[in-house]
């Protein structure tokens, strides 16, 4: 067990849950799962509490909107840091099913995304709008904190400052589109954050809600399509699936807009 995992033990509920660290995922937080698999505890050190509070509040809000996801069960804080305890969303992450199974799940995923995006954006108290995310990207780039592994392969040898500069001329247009069409976005709608029922291949729920808020729908669609392509690994199949998604969701795909958000997202983590 790592030193971080040991330190966070003081934050975990002492109810005989048999908490074990979860090693998968890219989050900087330390995540534990109860022995019965029904709860998760995400722990962060002191100084990072605000970000975890953000996730707690968004998960709490989404739980009132009839959209499936984790329920907030407990919030614990001490000198070590903070812990968010949630119910598990039962099922398998969508990036861990076969290409055929993902194709079967694709219409239910489109329906679930449409349900999320169909929530009243004006009534959502949270934002991850383009103004905020572009400012975040500028900060991450200025600090030299962009992780090149998050970038598309073709961009990994290009300076992050240059990548951001390429997006800047589109900003006015994208802000106008967002203002006209903002929805409630997941904010990090990668396949690992969509949990499927392994028997029915319907959506059990969305997880990792720290970036949920009002935004352009393409902030979600760009990431969803990109991660689905990693499973299908066939351009013709992926293109056909995306067209089918657009019909089911009810949108005419704007590929330039999709690329803008796909290329912005990696610059916002760091």
C-alpha cells in the first residue's frame, strides 16, 4: 500500500467496510472501494479540498435530476484532507466492453446523453463554459503543465502554446455557438465515465462529475466520439456510429466545432 493510501485511512468510514485502494484511473486523488463493492471513497490531501467539494456538490445536484449516477453518502474532512463517499454505480465502464457490445450500447448511450443534455441549462447552478475552460487552458499552458500523453498523437511534438494559439481565432465563433445552444454537460464524457449494465448494455449511470455544468454540447460529444474510436479502431465503423448517434440524439454534426473542443480539452488538465 502506498504512503498516500495509508495516510488517507483516517478519512475512511470506520464501519468495517474493508476499504481497498483502487489503482485504475488517471485522477490525482486516491480512490478506495468498500469490500462489498457498493461504495467508493475519493480522498484528496489538504489543499485540494475545494476541487473535491466541487465534485460533491455536482453529484448531489445531478442526483435530484433523475439522471443516473453516484449518490453522495458522506463527506469527511480532517487535517489529512477530505473524502467524498458515494454509492457505486453498478456495471462495467463503457471502455471495457467489446467493440460489438459498444455498438449495441450506442443507442442507449445516445439516449442517456440526450437526457443529460436535455436538463434545463438555466436551472443548473454550475458552469464549465468556454470562457472558464479557455482561461484554464491559458493557465495550464503558461505553467508548462500540459501532459503530452493527453494530446492527440499528431500534436504531441507541437508546443502547447502553439496549439492554444491555433484555437484562439475560433474563440468568438465558439462563444456565440455556446451562448445559443448551451446544455448541461458532463464535462469529461469519456467512455470510462459511462457505466453500462453488462447484461442489458443500457446506461447504469455517469461517474466522475467534477466538471459537470453548462457548456456547449460538443464539449461532451468530442470526447465521447474520440474515446469510442479507440474501441472500434475502424474509421468506417466509427463514422457510421457517429452518424447514427447524431440521428438518435437529434443533431447535425459540426466536425470543425467537434475538433475545436477535442483539441482544447487536453490543454485544460494540469
